[in-house]
C-alpha cells in the first residue's frame, strides 16, 4: 500500500465514525427516550473524543508530508484532509474542551432564557462563548481576519469582505422590493382552513419522492425542527405538521429533500472520503432553497400542487393563481425561519453584521439585545416585541456557530445563479413542473452540482455549473420578476 | 487520580462506545433504510475496531497489575475487566478478523440456505465457522474444555459438565410430562379469531407498563424478531404482530420487558461500568422467562388478561379457564421460538448436545442435518419435514454463537428457583396478579436480582436471591403442578 492508501484507509474509518455520531444526533431528535439525554451526552462525548483523537493523530501529518497525489480526486482528498488536520491541531485540547463545555451550558441557558424572554440571563454565557470563539479564531487565523477563519469552517474560501460587499448590494434592493410589494394595492390571499396532519405527511412523502428523494436510502420522520442528516445510502429527513399551516410541512419537506438529494446524489465512490459530503453550507443551502423556492414555489409547480392539495384535502377555496399567491405572500414577522423569500435574507444579513461586530470586539455581547433591536427597526420598520422574537430566536450563537449565518444567504445567491443556468439549459422546464415532474431540474442539479461532492471548491463548483462567476444579480432578477408579477408592478 | 480511577475512566469511554454500537444494532433492525446495509456494515466495522483496540490496549494490563481494589464494587469491576482483557488479548487479530469475515459470509449463506431449504449450501461455511471457533476456543481455554471456554462468554463460571448433568435430569421428566399431557383426554381450547394489530400494540404497551417497563427510558417498536437492547436510561424493546395470534405480540412483549426491566433496574451508579449490564445470558433469560411464563402465563394473571382482551377485542369465545388453557396449551411443532413452556427446553438441549459434539470434533458439521433429524425424531416422536424446520431454523451457529443455546434452559431453571423463592416471600402474590398488579413480583426481582447488575457471579446471584443453590427441581415441580392441573392429571 502507498502512503496515500494508508492515509485514506485511516480516513475512511474516521469518516465512518463521523457518520455514526451523526446518526446518534438523528436518534436524539427523533426516537430517543426522553429520560436518556444525560446518558446520551456521555456517549456522544466518548465518540467525539475518539474522532477528535483521530483527526489530530500525528501520523496524518507524516502521511500528508509523504503522500504524492496521482489524480484530481487524490489532490482534493489531500486538500480536505490537510485543512481538517491543520484546523484540529491548531486548537489546544484545553480550548477545545472548554468550548465544548461552555457551549453545552450556553445551549441550556439559551433555551431557558428564550422561554423566559430574559436576555440578561443569557448575556454572561454568550460573552464567554464569544471570548472562546475569538481565542479559537486566533489559533486558526494564519494571518487572516479572525471572523474569516471561523467562516471558513462552513464556507471554505469565502471571506467577509466579498460576502459583505454582496450583501450590501442586496440589502437596499430587497428592502425596496419588499416595500413595493407590501405597499401594493394587489395583495395575494391566505390559505384558510384546517388540514389533517396524517394527510399532510402522506402528501409530503409524495412530494419527497417526486423531488427525487430515494426512500430506499432514506426515511422521513417528524421532529420539532426539520433537518436532514447522513450521507450516501442513509440520508434521513424530518419534517413537522401544523393543522392550520400545511405549507410548513410541505415546504419544510421539499427544503430538506434538497439537502438530502445533494447527499444522496454524490458519486458513491466518494463515500467515507472527504469528498463524500456536501462541499459547504452555502452550496448545501443552494440546493435546499432552489428545491423549495425556485422550483417548489414556482407558478408552474404550484399549479400542479394546487391540484394535489385539492385532491388530498378538498376545495382549498383558492384557484391556482390565488394558491400561487398564498404560497408566496410576503408578510411581517420577527422570525427568520418563518420569513418569506424576500425578507429571509434581511434576517440573515442582520445576524452577519452583528456577529462580525462581536468577533471583532466592536459589539459587547452584553449589548447584543439593544443592537439587534435597533437594527431590526431600521431594516424592517417596526420594533421587536420581545427577546424570544429578537436575538434569542436562534440556537446558533449559543452553540458557537459564528460564521454560519451568511451561508444561508450565500445559498440563496447560488440558487439564483443555478436557476438561471438551469432555465437556460432547460427551456421546457415549466412544462414539466406543471405536470409535477421535477426530474429535468433535479437531474441537471445532480449532474452539474451534486455528484461532485467535495471535489471542487464551493465557488468553483457553482461557477463550473453556471459557466459564469456567481453574483447576486440572478437572484435579484428572479425575485423582482416573480414578486412584481404577483403584486402587480 | 489512582490507577483504578484511570482504568475506570478509560473503561467508561469503552462502555459508552459499546452502547453506541448496540444502538446502531437497534437502528438496523427497526428504522434503517433498506439500502443502507452495506454502508452500515462499514460503520459497524469502524466502531467495533475502535472498541477492540481499546479492549486490548496494553495500558489495561498495566493498570490491572497496579490497581488495588478498595471495596466489593471495585473488586468486581477489576474481575470483569481482567476477564475481558484476557479474552480479547488471547485471540490473535488475524483470527478475530477471519471470524468476523467468515461469520458475516455464513450469515448470508444461512439465510439463503434456509429460504431454499438447502442444508448442503450451508454446510461448507458452517464447517469453516466451527473450525475457527475451535481455534478460538483453544486460544482462550487455559486448560479448560474448549466448549467450556466458549460457554464462559455467555455464562461465566458455567461448565458443560454441570449443565449436562442438569439437562440429563430434566430431559426424561419433560418428555414424560409432555407425553402425559398430549395423551390426556382433557385438551385445552385454542384462541380463535382475528385481532387488530394496532389494538394488539396498544394492549402490549399497557402490559409493558404494567410489568414495570419505564417508557421514559425506553420505547417499543415493531421488528421482524422481537429483541431488547441498551442499558440504563435507554433500553428499547421490539415486538411483532400477527392478526391470528395475538399471544405472539403480547407474550413477546412481556418477554422482552423482562430483559429490559433487568437493564433498567440495575443500580444507576453502575452505568458505563462492567457492572452496568445483566451479568449473564442465563440470568437475563431467567428474568424474561419468569415475566413471560411464571407470571404472565399464570392462572391469576391470565384471569386479569382475559378481561383486558375481552375489553380490547370483544368476546374471545373463551371463559377465563379456557383462556388460561389456550395460553398454555402444548402443541406439536418444529420451531424452538414457537415452542410451549415444556417442550422449549427439549429444543435447547438438542442444540446443546449437537454443538458440543461439533466443537469436540465428534460430529462433522457436514453431518449436522442427519444428526439433528435423528435426535429430533427421538425426542419429539415425529420426523423433521424440511431443513428450515430443522437445523437451519436458528441464526446462532452461522454467526458463531456456540455455547449460547444452553443459557436459554439455564434461564428457565433459574426462573423456576426464583419463582419458588418469590412465592415463599410473597404469599399474597396471586391476589395482586389477579388484579393485573405485577409490582410485588417485579419489585422483589429488582431488589434481589436486577439492581445488582454484574456485582455477583451469575450462580451466586441466584443462590443469594433464593437462599439456596439453584437446581432443576423447582422448575420441574412448577411445570408438573401447572400442566397437571390444566391437563387433569
């Protein structure tokens, strides 16, 4: 065996252990007995300890020094392994343990503070998390901006400068679009009524299959928060049902199917290698958002879905155009995960700016509440009514996810680019979507994006697929055309 | 930290990883997507490899040499760890790998051979498994009989000589009892009709709760083969439903609850230590069989269950005495897992003798089919009709479980002893069971057996609980009294 083969054999086992840890996470959110949480914590710590010891095993350094890649796949594998090894070995064990302990405590404090609407109860531990993340960022920065070092964990190669420029270009245009739509005389209707949850689940499964989700290599369960987990032949999704809001179940399902189809669509040869998972959070989100919005909320597809809803639940009280409007209507609100397609990105950019300020030391975490509320008022035009609807709404910061939020909007930008390329290549797309047939679109994405896994750098992957450097233009064009038509301008 | 503390900290993590591997097994049998089997195999191999490396870590030898136990718990922990370490280090890695590979192949061949009723297709790989198990037994025998070395994996301290003597005493008495019952003029009725599977599951859950199963620390799912898995705060069971045979679901559930209640009942201080699991297969089976048979199939409890069945499904067509007879009726059959309380042990003893002969080299695995059929005819009085009903019915040998079968009957013997002791201590037991209240019995078992986990050697544990050395007498007395009353002799 060559040095490269030795390294990859070791890596395969580490990747397999990582899959197991992911499966435990799925178990915890779906089927774990309520009383098992503490015991599970010790089990997770044990397997994470094993994985961390393997990721920092000094043999990796020796293998990396000696390995000579013979092709593009080997080169990409070595690039990923070197990056992960450097990342893992730069952070002292003491700091890693302190981060694990503090974020575990912080998550509990956050949940309690959110339930009690009490930012002051969360602020001290948030301060400690931020301090530790700053320390971690210094360890891995290598001369980069500390925030960029954290961002790199989720979106390799991205920088806050380029994202910031992109977001600054987007923000005023999105606000203008939102204001024009909400100020229009023509307002789309709402979907009214109550919808049997089990029927919602049956329709969600049909939609999942229709979007190419392979249930022989996955499964759908209910969970409090929808998510997708796993790789290769075992990629599971969850969704949730609310009797008064069937779109929550249906579009959460389509969104998670986008994530899952990406993982299921990766070249099986890459399984248990660094190429065998989605390459970045931004690219992942581009798939889920494109499935959910550009396809799932398109006029053509909702026309078909309107028929399915009517068959499943009886008359919805809406015609196909009204249904399209109801699926896409803009609305006021405080919560990112409930936001519409236009305003979602405003929620993200607010977080991006605030977390950059915290990591740079420009914003004291104790003042986050105040800064959040001021910024929200400025971007949305009305005040936050309580902390649970403001800076306590998301779990991310409590568990140390700094640099993660911007990948949501980057995913939307990538989705915009991909959809433009896809429509160029598939002129008959809407005819298929109107029959509920998403296979031309999902097939294009599998061929041009999903199958490559981690082979190309994220931005390069999108540029190859689109045959153009990605920017925010296509997303803005798409949103303007779509919402202009719905709101009559 | 003392040497003992270092050892136990290392052991805790190993035990936690073992729990994770067990959870993957549960996942595989209940919720895993069909297409994920191959991928799961690699994941299991990875975690088993980590666990094996830890179980043979040379530091354990050093710690064991240096550790000075300060109390009975520490002494017992060191005894278990030393036993496991000796066992794991005596088997060369080459042999362990060869066994894993061959049994994996053999399990597939066995399933195909059973489906095709083709013993010849299974015989060659069975021969290889037996040869490897003989080699393994030599490695770990330490001067003992090789079969005893294998038996010790499942029932520490047991020997084939003492089990053989016990079984030879049981066999003719069980055959005589069976023949007398089946030849009697008085034959109990059968339960007729069809029983809604979902209603069966609801009743099974009520029974599980009634037998003290804590659903906050467990869950019930359906699976092809009922089983129990896990420890401490996460002990899960499965059952199955057949519309024409509700007893299958209900008594499988009670049986698995016996296993699960044992694990849930262990002193929580022992979690993630060698004392934190049931001490042997025989003691485990004593709990499951006692819950299922001595309690669950008693006249007092079935009287209550008859009322519950009638409430759940409507008139069963049987009065309480007829129902008791139907639950307990003896019947001809080929399959161990479907056997009645009397003949079950005949199935086990047949396997015990044949597997001893194979390991001792007295029986060529190629001749197993013939030897099985001859012995079956002799013990049961009618010929095996096909291999799937004969030596291909159980998975055990294909996966290398030699020395496991006798623990089933040892468990019945222990259950007989425990039930006699329990009735002595609880004179009002039947009055509680007639109300469906099993708590005096399960409370006694928790206090006298379950909470101790691995603290005492298996036989010592039963002797302490019963205040007498265990033997087959109480089981025989119980069976004679019970079936004499049902069959009128």
